[in-house]
């Protein structure tokens, strides 16, 4: 596989997992998008991480995707 094809493949994987993460967040929203079911979201994100590693994405990349997609939760809410 040449480098250009590998870069295209990696880019497609990143886009696919970015969409999966957004979908997981959307599925875990409750109360008219004002709350997240964190337990359910954590479970979904763990499954996504395992699948991403199986597909060849490194852990840092998938963690960056998750960190950029998951809304910040301030310490008062926790």
C-alpha cells in the first residue's frame, strides 16, 4: 500500500470514528439535550475505543477525537 492510500485510509477511519463518537453522544443525551447519561456514554466510548484499535487507529488519536467531541463537564455538576 503506498503512502497516499494509507493516508486516505487513515483519514477515512478518523472521520468514521468521529461520526461514531458524535452518534454515541447524541444517543446518550436525555432531558431535551440538557443531560448526558454518563454511564451509558462511557460504555459506548469503550466499545468504540476497542473497535478503533482493532481497525488500526492508535489510542492517542481516538482519545483526541473523544476529548474534542465530549462536552466539558464542570466540577460542580459532578
